[in-house]
């Protein structure tokens, strides 16, 4: 009986440790969804800065090729993109914050786009 009680504690302790280490692993993703063989450089105006612990994001409206306005889809909607970066604390050390990139700030970024063609990518290098 004592052996079963100790085994139960061992199972409970193992489950607790497993949950502590596996949960963060599942909350972080690989970068396989980005086409790392393709690099694009885009220029746009900040729509929103999203500060997250794992990956900060900048959402922006793409400038038109002539740089005289914003790019639009065939149905007249603005073309929006997002770029994923390191965590909020890491990008803050690089000077990228909601205060340094307020809505309307124009910037250029090099990124690996999503493989599925969605308007989102993973940042490469400096902004």
C-alpha cells in the first residue's frame, strides 16, 4: 500500500513537471511556416504595434509602388501586412516599441513571407 501511495506521488510530480515544461513549448512555434528561401522588402505605415512576450508584431498598411499613397486591392481595400519579430522585451532593446513606432510611422522591413501567401512575414535584420 505504501508503494502505491509513493508511486501516485511520483506520477503526480512527473505530470506537474511535464506540464510546466511542455506548455511553454507548445505556445511557441517553429518558423517553418515562413518561406525562408524568399525575402521581400516592404514599406508601409504602422497600423498597430502588438507587444507580446513571445513575438511582437507590427501591422501596417502597404505603401503604393509610386509612394504617393497606400496600395489597394482590386476591390479598393487597403493592402495590410504584419511582421513578426522577437519578443517585446527584445525588440524594445532594439528601439522598437509602441512609442517609437506610433500609428502612421512609415518604415521599411525585410521579411520572409508566409508560405500560404497570406500578408504576414518574419522579420529579417533591422527595420
